[in-house]
C-alpha cells in the first residue's frame, strides 16, 4: 500500500505544511490532486488570507476546516475561512464548541479518494483528536504529541494519565514509519515519526508514573492567549466574538 | 522512476526541513536511510546544536555541509558543524570563500546511493548554486527562487538579468512536479513546485524587461546582518571571526 512514504508532491495528492510564526502553529492543507477536494487542519485566524489564497491558487475545493482541539494559544481560522469559502464546513470533537460537524472517535472524513480517521486522544484537552491518514502513512497529532515533547496537561480538563494512554494507545500503535505532524513546534523542527518518538521522546518513553510526575513538576505559566482564545474558539473563531474578547 | 513524489519519510531516505525563526532560514537534512550517509544544506550557526543532535539521534553519517551561497542574512553553521562532526566537509561555489570543497556548475555530490547535481544560478549573488536531487524530484534553490518571489539582486554582485536567466534556464526547465525548497520564507509557506512558480510567481512570470524593472524599483533597505554575516561566511562561519565581526 501507498504510505506517507509516497507523498508530498506525490502525483495523487497535494500536501502543504504551513506555519504561523507568532503562535508557532502548523496548519496543514491536504487534497486529492485529481478531484481537488481538500481539507485544512488547524487554520489560524491571522493566516486566513494566505491559506484561502493558496486554496484558490491551487484550484482546490475546500470541504472541511478541521480543528484538532479547542486551542488556547491562538484563534482558529475556521470561522473566517467559512465566510470566504462558502460550502466549507467546520469540524471539531468538543461538543461544547460550535461547529458544523462534531466528530467522535472512529469517525472518518472523506475528501476525494482519500479519508481521515479520527482518533480520540484526550489528555491535553478532553476533546483532542488525532487525524490519521492511513493511505499516506501520516498523522496529525495536534497538541497530544509534539516533536520530542507533548502538550501541557494543566488546564482545559487536562490529564497527564489520559495523555499518556492516548499517545501509547492511539499514536505509538501506528506503524513506526508513520510521519507525525504536530500542531506546534518551537525549535524549527517540522515533523517526526512514530519510530523516532518511541525511541527519543524524553517524556513519553518514560514509565507512566514518571511521566505523570514530569508533567506535574513543569509549573508552566498561565497561557497568555487563553482568555482571548478559548471563548473565541468555542464559537469557531468568528469575528464579532474575537473583537469582543480582545 | 522515483521522484519527490515518493519521499519525505520514504523508506529509502531521511528528509527533514528545519527552520530558523530569527533569520527565516530553512535548513535541509537529506540522507540515505540504508547507508546513513547524509548532507545538510544551509545550516545556521545558532541552530548547530539542534542540527547536530538530530544527525546523531538518527544515527546519520554527515558527509557534507553545503551552502547555496554566501549568505548576507545569517552566519552559516558549516564551520561549527565541522568542529562537532569531524569528517564533515564544507561545500560552497564562491571561490573567494574558504571551504573544503569548491563546487562548480555540473558537479555532483554523492551520499549513499544518491547524488545532488550542482546548478549554477547566479543573480542574487554570483556564486549561487541550486542543488537538484533528480532521483527524488526535489531542488534546493537557495535565494534564487523563493515561494512566489526571489532573492534581492542589489548587492553581492547581484544582477536581475542573470537571476531571470538562472531561474528560467536552470529551475523552470526541471519537470513541473519538481518540489522546490527555498532558503527562506517569510510567510510560513514551506515549499512550492516548478509548475506552481511558472504559473503563480508574481515576478518571474513576467517578461525579462518587466522583471528587471520590478527588481530595480524595490528600493530595499540595507540588510541588517550583512556586515556581520558576509565576512564570517567567507571563512565558513568559524567562531573567532564571528566574534570579531560582531
Ligand atoms: Fe493546545
Ligand atoms: Fe542570501
């Protein structure tokens, strides 16, 4: 079968990793090169113009704007994208957040000849999803698994026990050569693989008890953007709420 | 044949795009997954620790540290990498710059079962090289061609006429699905293709005369890092010169 192993500018797909340098967020554009059906994962509101332009320049038909979770560090671009691309539907797992489609573990989203499997990976937040593209051997892990790291577990119903089980049960169980694309990286790395993280992740290679202690001892500062980002993201980042929350 | 089309986490290669958020520079790590022989393109001095660690974590044997040109906006990491990885050789085209290997148009650099073709693409600087990985349908364009843009041509023997000819003759002549990886991007884009730039590049799709006028009218400010970066890069970014130049 064809995996990420066969990819990026692969003739049958369009794949682009995009970066927001302010919040250090990665956005991903995935498309069927033949049918032009596309999805975008974790768009950032400040980058909507760039992203919509890329979609239009490539002649893509954007079906879904997916969020891996309700972000605390930036406002989602899904609401703004929907305004500019009528027909595009917003997708999230969190039932409290407004969106066109609420997905749950095991759901599949189709675009052209491809599909994404939704895997529930709670721990950073309760509603965190990892999107797995089995056909290309790629997974989009949101803040569950980062490159040599993981998302914090000290707010938004975070749970280090749940995060550990999510990563080991739902991500490390994928084939070792699966390419992993996180929602963030702060050191200029862009991707990793299951095999690499199983060997090199300084937190998640530890026994569960040690991991829980590591996470407890982090003592991270209160996230700067959270009071603005959370309420906005609960309503898909639509503009009036954004303005009200600033 | 196998192209970039079959890539990234492809079983027979290791490929990583790395980013320096201060100078907006991309560094690329390419390796033969079987023999572990590797090369790095345009390393940045501030990121040497990260890059060397990645090389070591992946168990790679770094043969060459290549520079696409004598950069004006950051100091190359090649000198520092050589200190930490004995046996790694620095590579550049510019005959005035010190390096272990001075390449010229048409040269090929081998790593494992793979090789890179060096194509002279002057215009941003006289010694600019584009490194083409034909086997994987990838090319590393340095500052000759950027995503929807190009490098400036107003210093370091820059020439907009030469740049135009370089891009059209040496880059746009590659197959349309060739994936292009620039030395910089300032908007969070990470790659493009020959086909895309031939259609969408706002400067290089124009006739040569218009391109020359566009470049002439840019009136860019004097580059902030140039007085520090140029002398350091002429000697491979070695530390004592860096300190002297600051
Ligand atoms: Fe988050
Ligand atoms: Fe440059």
